[in-house]
């Protein structure tokens, strides 16, 4: 009896032990003797309370590896730690998370923009684009109500002050991200930036001043800007002045004509022309374009300006189109989108349609499409022999705006093009035009060297709904039923005409 | 009314069409030539192997951008536009000395019999093969991360090792010493690292890329490097037509802190752990919390460190500059060895 009792107790103990062992095996968070996620985070939280900076840094770094809300909160708490190393570690962790930062985390990060540590200010300012995008995504309002939320006032004030940061990298970053900040820039800040010791900061600030149309501040700073040591700034300054008419800017530009750098002087000359464009001045400056005295940007700015002349612009633009500079030809061509077709100068149009630059050709083709009603028979007749197939292909459709007979004559020409795709298009257009001898053409096209043309001819012949043509197709099929054409006839006759061969 | 003159003309030409079957190849003179002052027509060509659709190759603008850089910065008169082949069976490989292939541009690395004999002959005749992303740490294998994580493992991916066992059964890939002239063949050392944050500068200059070196495995033939493999470097080469880098690169940095080693050794992780080979042959064990994203590492000397990911414009520009310099070194080395 005793033995049985001991046996039962032994069995019970064995069972309990077995259950304990198996429950330890199924707990996935204790695999390999490690802590669970919860315990790991709890221990890191304990470490965050430590007096040791290293321990707090370690805790932040460890917490940054987890996406649990508690772990993220721990990292956020590090952003306001008293020690710079902990704040840096926390900030790196937030930047590391990139697009998965919660909205609550963005404000504390942005508040670090005026941290006493320059490296932190650099990190925040260089990541402003990402954080502001997230801010705008979270707080941009929506169609069902709500409105866009601006940055809190204290952050806005911090941002303004950091434009004048002692660290040049921070200032560069701030100027670059100004438009995403959606804040007002006081004049005194802009003035200080325009006299910054760093070339890039001055240049970007001048560009910024132009974009926010703060011309008064720019003119006010003219004494320093017109003699700035950085050539790019003087060029941009002259360019900006050219966009605003007025005696003050004109006088400054006239002074800048004497600049020791020829490129700056030319920019000033161009700016004066842009302020008051005249035909005489445009003709004089055309020589600058032809003789490459303009840089690329100046040349394009000149072309843009001559398009606004009341008279003579066509003549000048035609001369620009003869330039060997692709960008200039393209810029001139774009000016014609609102004009007539180059005054009917077909010779020039055909030359452009055969231009080696595909950008020029596609611009010409677009022009033809937009001004289809002005396209003449002679012009399309010339395009039939265009050098590039993209032009010839687009020209097929231009026949639609011509008289029927003229269109058909040209389509017959397209029908002998070396490109099969163009021959197919021409066949289709002859069908649309209801060409009198279409069936003859289609029968001939069955002997075309290209299968796509043959197949299209079969399809169009079937679509004529003429029993004689169906009969003809059957005859062709019977001659060579196993040829590729024969297969196409059999397939299309079955599908389109319900005739099984 | 129909013009019979035109119709007769048409019939005549139709006769010509039916009698002659010909193909017209559009010349590519609409492509604007790249300004390359002071050089004759390019005569050094690089062959790039892409299995399948060339248009879907990895980092499509990378190699042309790098070759343009080589052409601009060195005396090598190299053509920026590679010649594409689909497999090593293509005998065009015997006309040019260098083949570039991104490991991911070939799905199956089992070589056909003709490829094996061709590659053997190519190498025996002095050819050089560079396999980009031919080093893939185990946590990157089989996913797209291998194209965006340049992890310094020191062993070639097993498929590549297996493939070359068939070409040269008695040869194995070996680490390229950091003192090898390759790393100084045009650029020596690292770009100026002062633009980098203090926190990462030390790691980059001392551990990640010391003296401008990089984890590189090579297979030698007759005492010369014939095949070279690296973790992905093409991600740092591509430039847009406006001259801007087309990718954004961050840094993965190993960091430690007092007491962190102990915490990491017991910390939970939801992903997997992997082994990676160090330069001296010992193993790191990498732990992931998120799949494919190393979180921390157990190092053979008993230390545990965390991987931190840094991103900024300066870092991205720096990485591009380094990878491009490494790429220039690669082609100067291969064309001049």
C-alpha cells in the first residue's frame, strides 16, 4: 500500500516537473535564456534613472531598437536630458527611425534646434526636411474639417533665432529649409544673412529674398551686394534687379556695367534690357548670343525677353532657331507655342523637324499638333520625307486637317514609308478618309514585306463588308493556307466575319 | 479624284517592297554626345552582364556615371556606355578585358558548361570580372536589402563561391589585404572626414573604411587578381543628368556605451540572429529586432555593440564620394594591372 502511495506521489511530481519544463520551452520571449521584451525595456528604464551618463546613453541606445510605445517614450525622454551625450543619443535614435516617428515626438525634436550643443543643432537642422514633412502630414488638415496646424510659437521663435546661429552649417541648413518652415523672416535677419561671412549662406539668402519678393531689402543692401566678393552673388543680384523696374534698380545696374568681371557686366546689360526691352537693343544683344558672350542661362533669359517685344520678335526668334545651340533652339521654339507657325516659314519648320535633337523634334511636332489648322499641304508634303521616323509617324495624323484629296495624296506617300508602323497608320487614315480606291490599296498591301501591314490590310478588307473582298481573301488564303498571312486571314475571318476557313 | 501619276508611282514602289525585304536601323545620332574634351573616341569598353531585361538592371545609372567619372578624372579613354551581355556564353567577352556584373542581375548563378569554359578562357587570357554585391552577409541574402546594405562581410556569397568552384576547382576566394596596391591605384585614403559628425567620424576612419579600404574578396589566377567581389558599391555611383546623386545613403555605425554590453547580451530580440565573417576569419553574431535590419552584434572578443543608423546630406555625399573613388580605383587597377 505504502509503495503504491509513493508511486502515486512520484508520478504526480514527475507530471508537474514535465509541465514546468514544457511551459518554459513554449515561452518564445525567454528563448536562449534572454529577458522578455517587457523586462528588457523595464531594465532600460531603470538605467535611465542612473546618475551615470554612460548608463543613460546605453539605455537610450537600447530602447531605440524597439518600436513599443514604452520604448519610444523612453527615447523621447532622453531628448531633454541634462547631459549632451544623452540628448545626442536620443536625437540620433529619432532620426534613425525616419518615417515612423509619432507626432508627439516631433515637437521635442524641433525644440532642440537651439540646443547649446552645435552638433545637435546641426543634426536637427539637417533633418528639418524630414521632420517638417512628417509634421505637415500629421497636421495638414483634411477635406472633412480641421485646418493646417502651424508650428507652436516658441518653436517658430527658436527657428528664427537659429538663422543667425554661430555655426555655418546650421545657418546653411536653415536657409535651405526656410520655405518648409512656413514662418515669417524679419528684415533684420535677412539683412544679416545677406552679409554673412559664408558665400553659400549669402547666395541662398539672396535667392530666398527674391522668392519672397523682398526687393526693398535687396535694394537697401545694394552697396554691399553690387561689390560682393562672390561673382555668383553679383550675377544673381543684377538678375534680380532686372526683374523689377524703377529708377533705383536702374541706377545700380548702370553702375554694375562697369564691373571688372565681364560676366557680371553682361548680366547687368541684360537686366537693363529686361527692364525695358526694345527692338534696337534686342538686335544689338543678339550678337552676344551668337558670339557666346552670354552664358547659357543669360542666353535663355534673353530669348525669353525678346518673345515679349511687340514687333520684330519673330524675326529675332527665327535667327535664334538657326543657332547651333540646342538649348537656345529649344527655348526659341517654346516661345512659338502661342504664336503663329513661325510666320509660315516652312523651310525653317522643316529644318527643325529634321533637327538632330529629339527634344527639338518633339517640340516641333507638338507645335504642329497644337496649330493643326495652320499646317499646310506643302509642309506635310515636306514632312513625308523627314529624316526621323518619329516625325513622319506624327505627321500622318496631320493630314486630317487638310482637304480630302490633298490628304489622300500624302497618305499614299506615307504608304511607301520604310517604317511598317507608318504604313499601318497610313492605311488606317485612308480608311477614315473613305478613299475611293481603298480596296485596291489594301489588296496590294497584302503583299507588303511586313506582316503587321499585311494583317492590318486583312482587317480593313474584312471591315469593308464587301462580299467580293471576303472572296478575295479566301482566294489568297487558299493559295498559301499555312503561311503567316494565311493564318492571319483564317483567324480574322473567323473572329470578325464569322467565316471559318 | 485620284491622281494616277501618284498611283503608278505607288505601284512601282510596292513592287520594290515586295521584291526586297530589308530592315532599316535608325541611327542613334539624336543622342547628344557627352562633352569629353581632349580625348579621342573611346576605345576601352566595359562589358556588363545582365540576365533578362536590361532596362530592369540594378542601379541602372550607376556604371555609366562611374565610367564617365573615370573618363573625366583619369587618362583612361573608357566608354561610359557598357556593352550588355545576357550570359557568359556571349563571346563578346573575349573582345574586352573587363566584365562588371551586379550579383542580383543574375537570378541563377549555376553556370552552363559553355559559360564555365568561356569564363576560364577569359580569365586565362587576362580578363577581369568584378561581381558587385558578390559579398552578401547572411541576413541580406535572398532579399532586396542586399542592394541597399553594404555590410562588410569577409566571405563571398555561397552561390558565387560554388559557381567558381566549377571554373577553377582548385582555387578559392580570399580576402584582399588592406595594404594591397588596389586601394591606392588612383585615390589613396579617405575623403576629408571633417564634414562628418564627431560621433561617427572615428568609426568611419578607424573601423569601417580604414585608409580608404573596403571588404574585398578576390580569386587569383597566376598571382594576379582575376575575380573581385565586394558588398554593393554601385549604390554610390549613380548621377542624374543634372549631376546630382540619384540615391541617398546613410551610415551604419557600431556603437558601445558603458554597461551596454551586458544589457545587450540578455536583451530580447524578435528577429533572427546571423553569423558574419570578420577580416581575421572570426565570426560576429548579428541580432535583428526587425528582419533584415541588424540591431546589435556580439563580437568575438566578448564585446556587444549596437548598430546605429545615421542619415544626413553630408553623410550621403561623403558615402557617394567614397564609393565613387573606390570605383575609380577599381577601373584604374583593372585596366593597368
